[in-house]
C-alpha cells in the first residue's frame, strides 16, 4: 500500500488543492491519513477507487449519441 502526497493526488485526478479540500469536506473525496505531525497523504488504493468510480459514472450516465439519418 502506497501513500500519495497532495501534489501526486492533484496531478493524478486533475483537481486543484482547494478543490480537493472542498470535496473532502463535502464527503466526496477520500480523506487523507496522517503520516506525521506535519504531513498527511492519501492511500493510493482509495484514490484509484475514486477515479474508477468517476469512470463508471461517465460510462453509466453518458448520453447516447443522436442518430442523424
């Protein structure tokens, strides 16, 4: 199990640090874990699961293309 930094998470998910903080507060993003007194990180498997869920939502809720005849 690997712990990712905020920077690594932001690069991986394409969100800014303030957006990640906001989503955490809203319960829409995995919570960080305390690594030391001054450092937190994210469990890689939780971030990957969050990304996978976004991909599933995209496939499930994507509108079907319109047919033009």
